[in-house]
C-alpha cells in the first residue's frame, strides 16, 4: 500500500512545523499511523512535550530522514543525530531538536502518537 505524501491529512500546521498524520497504516501490536513531517531549523519539541510522562514523547517511531539533521534526546540523557538518508527507530521516551531544516517519514503506533500530537496541539493553543 502506498500514499503520496501530499495526500496525508494535515495534523499540525504552525510556523516552523507542518505535520501530516495518516491513521490505520499498518499494524505492530495495534494500528500504525504513517506520518510526514517538515520541521524548520531551530525547532525544539521539548517545551511542547512538558506534561507527558518524563516530559518526553512516549510513542515509538520507525522512519526515514529524507533531508536535514535532527538531534534526538532520550529520557536517560543520551542523544543521537539523525541525518539525510538515515533510517531510524526512536523508542518511547525522547524529544527532537532540529539542527537543519528536515523532512522525514515516520510510522508510529496510532493511539500513542495521536495522544502526543493532541498534547502538542493543546500546548500550542495555550500560548
């Protein structure tokens, strides 16, 4: 099954961040969501994740970096850089900071990540 990136429904449309999220795109111990993100350099999700368990995203992600560089920081304090062309898995308990404009595709457990995205939207609406 495939879907053109522009057909993925928009979930977040804000300055510096545009997130597309397609529910029911596979199964891994439950439904998966297919997601396409564009993130601007300097974006830091950490403040938007405050209030979640460990103030971090509690969803796993599997994906591919189309372009850009991001630093993923884990709840244990470790971090790693994901760059153009990298295939990645980010376990629950992480945050992302964008070093250079990035485009990426992710596949995430639908319920877990939808709850995180809804939390982000609520934080954005409160500011």
